[in-house]
């Protein structure tokens, strides 16, 4: 069975068994595709490559939404094509390359590790490829240079590690991290409100992006007010630890 599933016309998604990471395939002209955050374990990368070949789909461009290890992977069979990211993502992927590879662990082949994080700075705010116009929405929530992709033709917001139903907001540890995260949510909110589909980096695809934004803002409000949050995501794997760290930032 193919790992890729059709979400909408022109859009395929593969969801990993590991933290429900969503690899997104946007269909372009003549069988060309844009790959966004393909991953995650080695065998799943292999399966995505095989699925694309079986369907006569050829990567013509890639995009990494941010500079975390699970969003910087690539497979040799995806080909030597432009792999774009925001300038800050390129900078962090280079300066933290050793930590990124260490975070991936030992289960990857050398040729995959060699390709990890080899991204180039996007020369503008839209991805140059022969497919639906894909506009990059920049903010610094979660990590500097975090990007979402808005594809108006499809009504799709690819949100990166934001707007998840399984993960709490994950700010970095910078000064005013919670304020920066709130600003990122406010940047995404207009797109989320009109999207047919919001695809988080991890978790379930939704047609109610407004609800996802509201849930994250309510959680941040609780932190700011010193209230104990009743957000159900706190009970998910590793989220109690994240919640404790977020409370320390408030």
C-alpha cells in the first residue's frame, strides 16, 4: 500500500509513525512535484521515494519549513533539485549541522545524512517551481526563520511545526519567546481562517484552522495569566515536559 494519500486535488501527504510528521507532496506540471519536509525514519523516506517513482512523480523542488532535524531530510532518489528554505533556516542548518545529525541518530544511511540540511536561501517569498503558486509566510515562532506555505489555488496552509492537535505550542528559549510565538500565530491566522486544509508538521490535518489558532492562543493566555491550563494536549507524549518548560517562560 502506498504511504502517500490524496488529501485534495493536487496534494498528497504521508504521515509518519513517528510523532505523526506530515510529509507533503504538491503536484505540479508534467508529473513534477514540490516536496515539503519529507521524512522521517529511513524506511519511510525509502517508501516515499518508491511511491513517487511508482506514480511517475518526479521531485523538481523541495522546501524545509525550519531548521530542526526532522524537517531537513532528503533522499538520493528525490534527485539533485533546488531545496529551498528561509535565510535563517539556511543559516541555522549550517551552523548547527553537527547537532542536527546527532539528533537524527544512527539509523540513517550515509548518503541520506550527507544530504540532510543542504538547503539554499529562497530568493523571495514564493517558491520558484512549475506548479501552484506557493507563497512562503515567514515568522519566528518555534524557531528563527520558521516558514509556512500558503497555496491559494488549493486553499492549503502547510503550517510547519504550528497549529498541531497533538503538540502544544513549542516556543524556543529566546527572550520574549511566548510573545514571539503569539506574533507567529497572528501572522498565520488570516490564512488559517480561509484554508480548506491546514497541514501541521505533526498531527491531524484540519479544515478548521481558526479552531487551531484559538486553541493555541487560549493556551498562551493561560500561561500569561498564571492559570493552570486544561488543554488536553498536555497529556500527550512528552507534552507534560513541554508544558513545564513553557510555564517557566511565562
